[in-house]
């Protein structure tokens, strides 16, 4: 299968707070080795014309913060829309922690989609908030642009990448996760559950090198 002009790279939440702290910036909810995806994503972005970034963008006292409920991180509550894992405060609006990682080099990115900005509902997926009903608007954007196949990368594999890939598939897009361009939070069982969920929804898992080979195909862009 050749790369096509209707392909896009969807870069999920490569933000300072999801990466190990550097120079005192970020790390509030660091994904192990999260910063190691950045050079891979930069290389991927050079090979795709269309690139879309997402950005967690939480207000203070967000429903997903453990401090909002006077509980400990990684405990769970029953939100109106279902179970909600509680996290350390992260990606607060207008903070350095919420900023995209400084080493990302994607000047041709066409859209930065912010999610999780509603105080009373979390948003893992780039397509739907955690009630699985409220849209972010990304599906409509992609359809109007004629973009049909999405290669997903970023943070974290077992949460925002997972739900974005599955929701994208359910909304009619072909979604492929580039495993080595992601990293996982790796809560107990979360990676195994993600692998099973992606398989159930027929979301394929490729390596970034699969795109290098396909980009070099002389028929790239033929349709």
C-alpha cells in the first residue's frame, strides 16, 4: 500500500508535561522515555505533507486532576460519563508544561487541536471527549480537507493514542499506529488492554521504518 496525498500524520500530545523534565520545564505527568519520540516524529513529519498536532489544554481544577477531588494520582472516580482515572495536575493552560516540546520541528503543521479544555469532562481522544459523544471537530476538519488515512504517533500509547486511533476508525478513517513513535504510561495492564483493543478494532500497528520504505516508492502520490 503506497502513501497517498490523502494521508496525514496525527501527532498526539507531545508536550513538556508528558516528557521527562528538562531545565526545570515539564515532567508533571512524564511518560517514560516520552521525549525519545521527538526525533522520530520530526523525521516522519518530513515525509508527510499533512501534519496535525493535538495539545492537552486543561483549566485549573479539571475533573481529571487528583487534587480536584482531594485524592491521590492514579486513583479512579465515577464521573457522569463513566470511570475517570485521576492524574497529577498537568498541561495547565498557558503554562510551559502545556507547551509543545521545544525540539519538535514541524513548521508545516496545518492544525493544532486543543482538547480537554472543558473543566467537567476529560478528553483522551483527538476526536471525542470522554463521554464518547462530544466531538472535538477534528473529524469534520479531516473530511473537509479530504484526508482519509491517519498515521498516529505521540503520547501516550495506552491512553490518548489508543482512544484517538479507535475513535478515528469508528468515524470512518483508516488509522495506523506507529508503535516506535509512541511511548506508554504503562499502568497495570494498560498496554495489554491497548494492544487487544487496537486488534479488536482492526487498527494496524506499524513501525516508523514502514513509512520510510513506502515514501521511497516511486508511485507515492499516485492515488
